[in-house]
C-alpha cells in the first residue's frame, strides 16, 4: 500500500491535490454539521456577529483560499509548505462553496430551496477533483497513447472533437454532464447524442418545427426528473438539512430568511371636494327632521 501511494500520489506530485480534496470535503461536512446545530439551537456553537453584523463563513473562506492559493504558487510542489498551503486552500474552498448559493443569488438563501445549489456545487467539485486525482486529463488527452500524443494531428483532433461534444451537451441544457464530460469524454458523448432538455438553447432553436421531438424531450425530462429528483432531495436533506420552505427555522437559526416588507398603511378616503349638503356622497345630506316627514304624510 505504501509503495502504491508513493508511486501514484507522491511521486507524480499529487499529494497537495489529495490534501486539498480531503480538507475540502471534511470542511464542508463539519461546516454543515455546525450550521445545523446552530439552526436547532443545540451545542455551544453560535453565530459570529461582531457589532451586530452577521459574518458568513464565506468571508474567512475567501481569506484562507487566497492565502493557500498564492502560497501554493510561491512554494515548491514537493515541500511541506506546499502541503500546508493545499490544506488552507481546501478549507477555504469548502467554506466558500458551502455558501455558493448565497454568492449566486446575492441573498441569504442558505436554508431555502435555492440553497441546494451549494450542495450540488460541492458534490460536483469533489467529483472533478477525484477524477483529476486518479489521472483523468481534460478533454480525453489521457486516453492517447505515447505515439498518438507525439502526433500533433491526433492530439489536436482529440481535443477538438471532445470539446465539441462538451459544447453540444452544454447547449442541450445538461450542465452536470458537460462539466463531467470535460474529464470523461464518454459522458459528453452520451449527452451530445441524446435529446435536449426543454427550454435549452438546442431545443428552442432546433425543435421549433419538430413537435414530435419537443414532445419526446418533454416526456423524457419529466420521467428523468421524477426518478432522480426524489433521490437528490433525500440526499440533500441528509447532508444539508431540510429547506425553510418545508421546515420552519427556529429563532436561533444561523441564516434567517429576510422578513416580509410591511404592508403599506391604508389611505383615508379621498375627499370629493364638494361642500356639505351638495347632495353627493353618503354623508353630504343633512339629517332629516322627523316632523317634516309627518307633515308630508298628512
């Protein structure tokens, strides 16, 4: 085991990547655990609010990512300083991507349905780092033999074809498959030959006069989402907690939804501008004398 680790991780210079990936995943899991405890009002953890200002953990994440990134660039690839900077960068990246949805929406959506985007971003990033760790190169270059890699025509053709597959998958509205397809060309190939998702650029442009293709694409997307959304929702509830729309937050929750705007005050009835007794409006007539009514009946 030690010989395999040295030959496949240490010798190729992948130890900093392994340390960054490990610290990234551990930081995300620990951060989610702490925020869920704060939300439930358990444990000694509390929000960081100096001077009444809530400091989101994306702020120290940015600082740590900058320190680790610039430090890793300035140090050697095989030294202890490089490993330390990789750990700093992984911790900072975990803190940042845990609040990825907050950065996208520029709003505190941590415990809402939109906050699930943070979990998806972390899972996708961890998968890509793992593929890089096991030796996958972008756009399928690692699948070339030594002779093909020396042949410039084969190298360029491989990169261009795989890049076109990735673009086609992205145009068909399959973002996850496109990102993974950068490292695994077979995934991009599958996404490029299958039907596009409704509402994607490909469907709007090329399915406009093909009603059968539009119907098949909509039906396939419906069955796909129905099959996998429930699994993704259960996984998200397990890792990130149920969103606010399904479970109300307590008073000690770390990320409270913004309060609703107050209702505008009711305006008084508009003045008609008519003098009293003009005969217009319910209160414009003077009170009637009962005796006058009796005289008229006589």
